[in-house]
């Protein structure tokens, strides 16, 4: 941070969703409940996969990573959002704003790459099932997961550095719920065309490229499913991919509309709502989608509940 007070600011003010006190209290209760459901659902998914040996497969290894990303992403935004609902002065220090942008941007990028990796896993499972274990071995899965995490953090480090290198002048009011990339860049009092170009390049690499790989994977998957003669076989193959496809539609659809869609056609309120949806609703819905649409996960839930029921009965007697 520079020493010229006319060029740099020490903190920012987040304008949030509403200035009405009653509305803020209602939103606090709503988002607190949703955040708790998000944390509980994703932590239970991780615990379930850890405890059930039948779920020790590449698909659920990547699902564990996805749940950890969802929990971390929600935590990078929601606690600060909740605190500001009940605060009169909604300020956030310069360093905290930079940290929030860094982690939220990194975790978002990790999720996009992870979803592409999971699509590849489903492609191998459906299109080359006999060689699935040989192809998706533990070392490859670990490398793919590490690549997802490292690439996301490197991209975020670059984006955060060039964003907060911009002089903000006396602008300190961020018309958003958090230190979101586009909202922070709008505060700059210099030309931001190079930053916008960097965002476009990043969106192509970390959003459109994984999205295209997902589409390509599912084109091959669908073409393989169509060739399966038995109805039962087609249904089983479809259910193998249904949960992942639903999550892909939620995550990529929202992100593409936010970062690829022409920004002039989006209102500030729409940007806030999209960010809320991605930060709270998507992480909350992901474990529900994988639980409700997946027979293996539902079976594991039942097995775990029976164990706890039996343990409770023994303790009661």
C-alpha cells in the first residue's frame, strides 16, 4: 500500500444488499441457516466417504476435494457477510479485502478445474470401464487434484496482485456483498483495460477451457450410452453421470453468465445476486444433489445411520 493518501485507501466500505435494518436482520438469519446447512452437508459428505470403504474410488476422492472447496469458498465470503448485516459501519481493511479476493478467486478456479477432472473420470468410467482402474490409479488422481489446487492459487495470485496494484484514489465504496474482482476493479481511477484483458484470458483458461473439456467428455459419454442396447445398462450409465452433470450446469452456467456475459447488460443487483447464489446456494446444493441422485451415497447414508442406531440402542440398554 502506498504512502500517498490521495492515491491509496486503507480500507473499503461494502454497500451489501440493503441498508434497511429489518431486512438485514432477516437476511442474517436466512444466510446463517444456509451457511450452517452448507457446512454440515459438505462435512458429512467428506466424513461419509472417509468412513465407507465402498466410496474409496476416484469419483468420491474428487467429490471430497469438491466438498472441501465448497466449504472453503463459502467460508471466505459468508462470515464477513453475516458480520456486516449486524454492523453499522461495514468496513473491511485493505489487506482483508485482498485476502478475501485471493481465496474466493482461487477456490472458484479450483472448482472449475475439478469439475473438468471429474468429467474425465466419468468419461473413462462409461467409455472405457474395463481399463478404468488401470487408468484412474491413485497417483494420477492425486496429480490431477494437486494440479487443480495449484493452478487455481497461481491464477488468483496473479489476478489479485494486478488488481490491488491499481490506484483506488479516494474511491472506497464497493457496491457489492464482498471484495469481488469486477467490483474492486471498478474503483480504480486509471485505465483498467489491461486488467479486463487479464480477466478475459483467465476466464478462457480457467472457465471456458474446462467447460469445453466437460462438454467434449459428455458428448463421448452420451454417444457411448446411446450405443448400449439394454435399457437397464443405459439407465445405470446415465445415473453414473447425472449428479455431476447437474452440478456442472449450476456452477459453469452461473460463472459464464457473470464473467463472459457483457457486463454492461448486468445490473449491480444482478451481480450481487449471482455472487450470493454461487457463494451460498451452490455449495449448499452440491451435497444434496450427490446424496439424492446417487444410489451409492444413499446406500452409504443408510449403512451409517444403521450403525449409529445400533450404537444408540446398545448405549440405551
